C-alpha cells in the first residue's frame, strides 16, 4: 500500500503548524515513512491529480471555527470519485478544545464523503487540546508517542489502531467536575493569560472588546 499524508493546515509547512508536527510524528517510526505534502499554497486540482497515484490518502487537519479549513474543502471538491475498490481515505483531526465531541459533525461528513468518493473509509482520529503543541512540545511527549505508535501500527496493518484512537480521543465530553474547574479558571481569568499576552505583544490589548461591525 502506498500512502500520502496531506497536511491540511493553512499554516502549511510553517514550524508553527501543529498539523505538520502531527504528520511528522505519525511517520517518525515507520520503516518506510510516507510522503507528506501540504495542501496550503498548492493548486487543489494538481494535488488531486497527484494523489491518484496513491492507494491511500490521510489528511491531517486542524479545526477552525468547528470546521475544516477552507483549503481542505476546496481540495476535497477536486477529488474525483474512484471506480476501483482499492482506494482508502482517513483523517486525523487535531484541535484546540479539550473535548473531542465537537469533532463529531466533521467526522460524520468525512464518513459520508468516503462513500461518495467510493473510497474505503479508514476512520477519523481526533485529538483535542492540541493548540499548544508547537509552543510546548515537551508537554506533548505522551501524545507524540501515541502518534508514533499509531503510525507504526498503521504501516503494519493499514488501519488505525482502535485502542490508540480511543486514548487520543479522551476526553470525549467534559465531565461535571472538569466543568466546575473550568468555570473557576474562567472566573479568576487564568484562561485568558496566554491570549492576553499575545494581545499585549501585538499592541491590541486595549482594543480587545472593540465591536467594529456594530
Ligand atoms: C481562528 C481560530 C479558530 C479556531 N477554532 C477552533 C475550534 O472551533 N475548535 C477547536 O477545537 N480549536 C480551534 N482552534 C484551535 C486550532 O484548531 C488549533 O490551534 C490547531 O492546533 C491549529 O492547527 P495548525 O497549527 O496545524 O493550523 C482555532 C484556532 C484559531 C486561530
């Protein structure tokens, strides 16, 4: 099986792209690492033609406003349905929110898309709480190990290991206890610390409550 990995982040090959990091960790322990390409800054028609030489496509993407990036949508619209039975497609979503339940709508779309394209569906792996990956890589060692194992297992079995997928997908929902903690963190303002630092760095802190469209 020859597989191509597509990085669906609009940040493309930037070292700040968490999708890029996820893709690199996925192939890290493979005996024959898959090719990785970016969807950003690529002609979607040409890329759709290029992937026709591969049996399997795995798209690794972030969520932006609960949805896939527009460049991923545009690329998908250029994939031609296949008439063969041996094409496969799978997805790895990484996103900022803690709970992976929010991914269920995109996942349902991906499952349906595979049917429409006549591709076999490998499934969708979801990982929440991933926004800080490029900023704090040391805190993501366990996640990287899971991704390394997911990649090696994929190379051997041509499928996503169910146990690893389950572990990456935790928590699916926010527990009542966690919700209480989050509410407290919100009241104290701790959740804004990093965001406010960014605003100050960009001289935008005083404008944070502006409503330019009103
Ligand atoms: C404008 C914007 C919108 C975002 N919307 C969501 C969202 O709806 N849900 C979520 O879980 N994370 C959201 N995130 C966080 C990204 O999914 C997260 O930072 C991801 O790791 C970015 O991946 P990338 O670096 O590969 O682009 C958003 C981030 C930005 C900047």
